[in-house]
C-alpha cells in the first residue's frame, strides 16, 4: 500500500530554475557566473575572464553575458571598479583610442 504522504513529486523541486535548463545551458550558466565572479572579485578584464572560463570568442561571451545579466560585461567591470575604489587603468583606454 503506497504512503499517502508520498503521493506526488516534491513541490519544492518544481520551482528549481536549474531543472529548467538543458545540460549545455546549465554549463554556460555556470561559466558566466564564474566569469562574473572573476571580474567583480578579482578585477579581471572581461576578455581575460572570458578566456579563463573557456570562451574563445569575446564577442560571443559579451552577447551571452548581456543576455543573462542584462548589461554587457564592460559595464559590470566599471561598476566593480567604482565599488572597490580601484582606479581604472587609463593606459588601456588611451591605447585603444589611439
């Protein structure tokens, strides 16, 4: 005789967002979270963080990052630099504009 308390699936598992992702989507989700952690906590530039988590294309990383977090990674690194009081490396900016 089945246990009446075990009649259905656990309702707490139904709302688990990780269960709504395919394995590939879940892997990309984890990669993007790790890249974000590296940018915010370690101060890594977005291109370095992208390469560290396995992206070969920085533009693909930027698209997927913006889709997941709602803003491009460059904006995130600027916000993180402002929160920590770290000066932005202006030599990189001036070299890019030259």
